[in-house]
C-alpha cells in the first residue's frame, strides 16, 4: 500500500508541473517610452515664449552720390535701433525693427545742406556743401541662428545672419520714401536667462535720390553698427 500511494502521488505531481510552469513563466506587460533626438522635430511653443525687445545705439555711414568727397570721420553719424521679435525652437527668428537718427553727406544741388562748404572739393565746377537729414527705416527681418541650426550643443553665443525688407522715409524737405533691403549679422551673448548683449552689423540698400540728389548711380546705401541690450520674456 505504501508503494502504491507513493506512485499515485508521483503521478499527481507530474500532472501538476505544467500548470505551475505556466504560472511562473507568465510575464507582466511592460510599457515602452521612446524619446526622439531629432532636433528638427516640431515642438510646441507658446506665442509669448522666446519673445524679446532690444534697444541699441552705435554709428552709421551713408553712401550717397558725393559722400566720398567727405573725410571719413565727417561721414559718421549716431545710430539708434529698437526692435521686438521672437525666436522659434528651430533656431529661426523674426523681428520688427525701427532704425533712425540723422545721416551725413555732401550735396551739390543744396539738398539738406547745412551751408558749410567742403573745402577744396569742387565737383564738376560746383562746390559741395555738407548735408544732414533724418532718415527712418522700419524693417522686418528673418534671422538664422547658425550655432543652433548646425549644432546640438548649448552655447551662450549665437551668430545669426539675417535678411529683410523695409520702408524708409526722409521727413525733411525734399521728402522721399522707398523700399529698403536689409541684411547683416547679429551676434549675441547671453548675460543671464533674461538679458543678452548684441552686436548688430547691418547693410541697407536704397534707391537713388533718397539724399535729395539723383545721379548716375543705381542706388544708395548705408552701413550701421550698433550695440544693444535685449530683454527676453
């Protein structure tokens, strides 16, 4: 009887092993989370995030029909900038900027003249005089942060070429208006989470006659360099 009982118990245990084995090998489903390292993937961005306002000052030089007859230092005048804009997560930014203050030059026909003769500088039988007039340039620019676009590393520096279009206005008589082409490089250094220090080097292309004289040139222009403080929202 003892051997028979042992044999029956062994049969029962053998029959139960598959059940225990199935129970032990049963696994609990796991949740997998995947993260994307693609820096070009679209990101959600609230409108007011990465907005900024900046104010800058510096120097500018106008390129008119006769301005090369002036001494280099006499051609430089103060420059003023104020702008509002926004940076997007992709590294592309937009801004609306006002640039103004008087520009200096030389005139043959007396347009915007201050009456001061330019000594020893006749021009085709006419003596030139100095001129000064207020020129305002309201322009919209698209900026490209090259460090952010080309590198995944965080940096306190940014170098951003930009291009844009604007509208220029000369309020002094003879008045003039026209379209401006704007291009340049904005270099920024992050001072803190809220403030940047900017250096803006800009060129402006204008139609001929904005200085009150139309000559044989296809257009006029201006170079500007300003240092600005930018406040980030």
